[in-house]
């Protein structure tokens, strides 16, 4: 089984956030890999990874980083593979990481999730892959319907909540 998605994080301390992307990919039965690489501490390894990703069959990269958060942008600069950045809340409530990832220069796009938004990164990676995979597209549509059902069911439960002045 060869990975189609690569989950990269700047440090293993980011794993509690990034494993949410792994869970989504696992649930959609998408092969993936997980590695820790630092744009600042292991720049040569990041370059080797980024330049070789496409040749290894990687179709989407999810890169999580906190603080200065250069990892997603550095990877995006060296590969044609789509990169999804996940800002990690490690300082300044994650705003430093969010701005570092979202404010990429023209020509070096990085799709950016919310702070700690690894679950959405996993879903977005699946949706990107589904463009060329009809069976995966069906799984995503089923997943979206399950989200709808959760809200419909929750709303039905609200009808059972009683207050003296509640009108519905």
C-alpha cells in the first residue's frame, strides 16, 4: 500500500492535533504517511521530502506547524503537489501560525484551515483526491449526509427541551 497523502508536522508535539487528519483519512480508507520534519531544524530533509513527494505518488500534503509556521509554505515552494496548511496553536493563540501559513506570496499557494483544523484538512485532502476517484466521491457524499443527519436529529432533540416560555 503506497501513501497518497502525506501528513507532516513540525514536531511530534503537534500529533494530538494532526492525528485528527489521520483519523479522517483512515476512515475514508485513504493510504497516508505521517512524519515530523522541521523547516528550521531539518531544512535539508524538508527539501528532500518536498522535491520527492510527487515521484513517490503523494497527491496531497497536509502540513501542520505552530509559531513561525514556515513548514507548509516551504514545502509548497518545492513541489507541485497541493499543500494544506494546519496552523497549530502553540503560542499567541495560534494567530502567528495562521498568518504565517495564510499569507503566502503569489505563486506559492497553501490552502489553510482554521487553527488546529486538522480534521478539515483531512476532509479537504479526501475531496481533492475524490476529483479523480468516483468511489471516494460517494464516501464523501455519504459523510456529508451524515453531518446533515446529526443536525436534523439534534434539532429534533431540542423539541424535547422544556422551558416555561419556550414556544416550540
